[in-house]
């Protein structure tokens, strides 16, 4: 093959590969599945060894403070907290701009994103497990709190 043909083919391959990579890079994040939109929020999450969650909404919620005992999982949404029952009504509720499931297993807090956030799952562990505190937002974990 002539050199100018080989160079032309290489240029076409580079352009095609770049276009494919950019196409995948700008695809919407799949975890926005039910709500279809990202809803900005920032929440401080704390869990104590004695079985209590304390959530403080910094922004993006209809509530400022939530406190509940954990026995299994709970659903946290724009409008508050509820049992872990996930139904079509809960997922389509307009007040559920974001929705995630949260539970504690030993010294680990597990969260499953259901609506309005970019993350699918988040998990945070702390040793010792007396109090676990961190901050999350619609994109994931923001910071650990002292």
C-alpha cells in the first residue's frame, strides 16, 4: 500500500475512534432511570452504634433534619424518609425528586440510588464503628466528617 493511503486510513480510524469515545462520554448516567433527571442535593449522614441514623439536608430537600432507628433499610427522598417498600407509585411520585435506600450492616452504611442521582450504589465503612459520618450529594460521596 502507498504511504498516503495508509496515513489516510489512520486518520479516519483516529477520527472514528474519537467520535465513538465522545458519544459514550456524553451519554446520560443510567441511574437517573426512573426520574429521568438529576436533582441536586447535599446531605450529611451519621449513624451511631446504638442504631440511630441522623440526616441533615444542606440543600435540595423539603426537610432539614431526619432521625430514625435502623431496622433493615429505609427510603430517603426529597420529602422525607419511609419504609423500604419500593412501588411504582413511590418511584413516580413528583415529590420524590431523588430517592435512595439506606441501611447499616455492622460498621458499614450501604446506599442504593433509585431516582435523581448519578450513583447506583455507595458504601462507607468506619472503624471503630461508634459513629459513622459523611456527606453525599447527587454525584456521590463528597467528604468524610469528623
